[in-house]
């Protein structure tokens, strides 16, 4: 679900379901008179299906934000007491973002 502000009359919003096939990724395109960008809301389940689906994107798109619950622990964003839960999938996610020049904010 996405809430869109009515006061942004010059902006258009559209769900993009053709970029990736996954029930765990919701993509919203926001277009303004100056810029367009995508926001992916992600829920990565225990099967790591959202991250797997992200890997199918031909190239991670410029002007894109990836937000959500990745359900992964990594030294970049986890507390020290969770570092024993550091799976290989977290390293793969970091590598995917690094390869596409994304920064990670937590």
C-alpha cells in the first residue's frame, strides 16, 4: 500500500509490476516535472526470495530507492550481538548494491 500526497498535482504515480516478478517487491514510479525515480518496498522472507528477485533485474536502475525489511544481518547494519547470524545472502546483497554503486543507509 502506498499513500500519495494530493498536494503534488504535478507528480504522477504508477505501480510498476513489469520490472520484476515477485510478491515481495512493490515498485512505485514517481514522476515530476524535473525527475523520475522508482521506490521498491521489499519484504525478504526466510527463502531470500526478494533478494533473488532483485538479482533478476538486468541492472539495478538509476534513481531508485530500495527500502524495506531484508531480514538479513550484516556487520554494516547489524548490532554486534547479531553478528553471529551473518548469512552469505547478506554478503550477496551488499555485493549487489556495491556492484551497482548504491550506498546503504540504516
